[in-house]
C-alpha cells in the first residue's frame, strides 16, 4: 500500500486569502480530500509577498517543477484591470498577490504542458491568464439580468441547475463514461447533468485557444477546454464553473472529473520520467 502511494502524482494548489483573517492563507479541505481520493497528493503553494511580484514568474516555475499538475481553486473575485476593464461597484474583493501569482502559475503550467483543472474562480482565472475576459457580475451584465440561481442556498453537495454539453466535447468524455453518453444524449447529441453553483462572475470572452464547452440554460459558460488550435498547453487544460470538490461523494460525474485529472497528471509524470520512490 505504501509503495502504491509513492506513485501518486503531485498536484499544486495555490493558497487562498482570507478576508476575515488578514495575514492568513488557507485552502478548503474539500479540495484536499477530492485530490487525495482521486489518487494524487496535494501540494499547497503559498502566495509570495507582493514585494516579490517581480519574481512571480520564476517562483511559479520553481514551485511547479515539483508538481505534475496545477489545480486553480475557488475564492474571491478577479481584478478587472487584469483583463483591461475598470472595476465596477459590483465587482467584489480581490487580492493582488493571489491574482498575479496564480496568473504566473497558470501561464507556467500551460507553458510546461502540465494538466490544469480550474474550479469556479479557477476557470475565470485560467480564462483571464490566457487572454479572455469576465462578467464582473452576471446579474448586472449578462443579457437582461435573467439568470438562474448561481449562488445557491442549498447544501453545497446539492445540484441546483443543469448544464448542457455536446457528447463530442472533451468535457463530456471526462465527466461521463461512453455508455452514459450513449444513454443520455438527446437527438442533437447533447447531454445534461446537474451541478451546484456558487458564483456571481463568469467567463465572458473566451480566451484564444479555448472554446466554451458547457452552458447553463441562461447562456452562462460553465466549462472551457482547448479548441485544438494551440500546442502550447496540455490537452487536459479544463475549467469548470461549478464545484465538483463538493459533489464527488454524492455524484459520480464529479468524482470521475478528479480521477480523469489524476490520470492526466500520472501520465504527465510518467512522460517526464518522474519517480516518486
């Protein structure tokens, strides 16, 4: 059993900042538990002080040298200035350290062709890092403001709306087994699953090299994946707007997402000749 654990790939996860506890960096245990359950070892990457921002690129590269993949987790909003907009009153709190260091982590992981999984804020940060934009608030900026419940009050493991994706998309093959796709696809080749939702920002302009691969019925982009035009990133560079780390104990598609990510990280470690022994 110990020998099996030595073969677990290592997943780097950037630390979160706590608005209620200045000076505290943390990570929600749900991410740690989901990563361990999938057969990986989480490696928490603390945020360097903003005075070191001129070294963020090299520091991110050094941290990722010891990781087989990167997980971009949820948290606060993203500074709109990063994608060329003024911050509106409905943008929430953000951290310059976290924004800029995770931008460096995402760009380095893509350049190093390591698997990336972005969750909630993580899909937003990934999209911005690669040149995309965000809705600062979907209720204020998306269409006429008619959106589904994207900030649920139900238990975090409960699903509150559906997302739809093509059975031919990469996210479909990640979330569902082939027989499930065959059973659940409609006449147009689209599949729906239920997800949870805890966000007020979302992907607006999809970054070059990516495509929107899942949507909710109100048109919100729920997942992005490579569009096949860029060779500068790992094929498993996936962002999802929901929180699978809170669903995996109750919903098979969420556990499958983490296991497929773990497989990609394990294959990457093998490709690079990494030994954990």
